């Protein structure tokens, strides 16, 4: 399935409700661009199940389809992951998992096949280059091949998967080749994620990419057999916005139907708004309480109309160079739309 986080701007809600949970921030890698810090993750699986049940009830009440999206850290290091995946699938939620892929062996690929025989969804693999050398600008030696092998195992088991490509100053000119690699591996969708200059990325010599270079390559790939897997890519969205086919008044943060739960049980709107002043609530509360609070409304109102991530705009308040780069990217997007 192809997916993008579409919204209803009049109702200020997502079309498909999307709950992201990070049961742990533990990870088997130490990527150079990561901004996750270790925090407590002793929430028992029964509490996670209660939260999933509340989400299901909320989704049904609102008459929506619902996603449960497992992230980390690395989800596959979480000992109760398989049980929570089965529980979510059997309850009718669509199941997404974002992973570096290195722990997806034959056993995992086979049980994932059973998960996706029960429900919709997909695995989202991180791969940041068309070659090991480019991928290793952000990740550790040997990770590239492990992720490629995971993609092959998933394809062999009919498990749908995407590729997430963190695009930065060091791999921006490799974007087109990375798209073709994803297509060759059998990915459903290729997702471009511009580097966020937070955490380790601030000290490792990688920076926000040149958006013009990236857009040129995406457009070439779209015209060279990769259009389907680039549906709702940034280039595709720009065309839809320019033609009036799609209306966007900015970032979906704060909208009803979008929530992110950290390993310590705090609830935010998304991974880029994990700031105390934007906390929506706690895992023990209901989704109605999360979305009806003042912080959800505040998130909808700040930076209104901006065509870039509101979380980044908040993080970059004390990083003027990063703020300048994001503003430049936004100007490029506006020019392309016009």
C-alpha cells in the first residue's frame, strides 16, 4: 500500500488516524545523524495493549481507519514486539514498522508475513545510499548489506516494504541511484526525509541538502520508470499543490488523529515535537484528552501556513544557520508550486 499523511484542513484531522509508539529507544546501531537519547522504557506490555485498545475504540468512534506505527530506537530489539504486532493486527489496525532492517532475519520475515496476511501495512526500512560507501556516511560499516538482505527477505515472503532515505549534503547527488535501487529491491514506496540538524548530526559534518539538486533527480526518476513508487514524494506533492489538486495549509502537527508515545509514556504529536511545552498528555489518558488539550491547539496555530516541519522550526530557534537553510528550502518549494 502507498501511504501519505493526508489531512482534512477544515476539520483539522487526519484522513487516516496514525498512532506512533516507541516502546524503546534502545538500538543496535549508533547512526551519525540520530537525535534519540536513552530514556526509561519500563512500561509493561499490558499497558501498551490498553493503549492500543483505547486507540481502536477512538478510531471506531470517529469512523476512521487506524494505523499503529512501531518505531524506536530499533523496534526489533523490543522483546514484546511480536506479541504487540499480532495483537494490533488481530484487532484490525493497519501495522507499520520503521526499522534499520539489520535484525530482520528469516524468522522475522516469516512471522511478518503472517502479520500482513491479517491486516494492511508495511515495513519501512532505512537505507541512505545506493552503495555501502554512501550509506556509511551516516551508518556503520556493514549495515548497508544487512538492510539490503532484509529487503530481499521481505520481498521473498511477500511482506510489503518502503525505503526511507535520509537525504543530506553527503548523499544528495546519489538520490536518483538510490531510487532505482529501491525499485530493484521491490520497495512499494521511496520516502525522502531531509536531514534534521539535531543530536549527533550537528557534530558529524552532514547538513541539510540542496533541495534543487534533490528535486531534479526525483523528477528524472519519475520520468524514468519510478513514478508509482514516488507517488506523494515531495516532487509529486509540489505538482499536486501547483495544479490545485491538493490543498495544504502546512504541517499536520497538532491535528486530531496524530500522536506519538515515547518509551516513558509521554504523548506528543510527532517525533519532531518532543518538547515539554508541546506535550499532549500521558499514556494513561484517552486519545480524546490528548487531542482536546491546549497544546494540540497551540501546535496547530504556531507557524501556520508554513510548508516545512513545525518541529524543526521550533528546534532551530537557537540554530540560526539551520533555520536559514530550512527557510531557503521553503522558498524553493513555494517557487516550484507557483
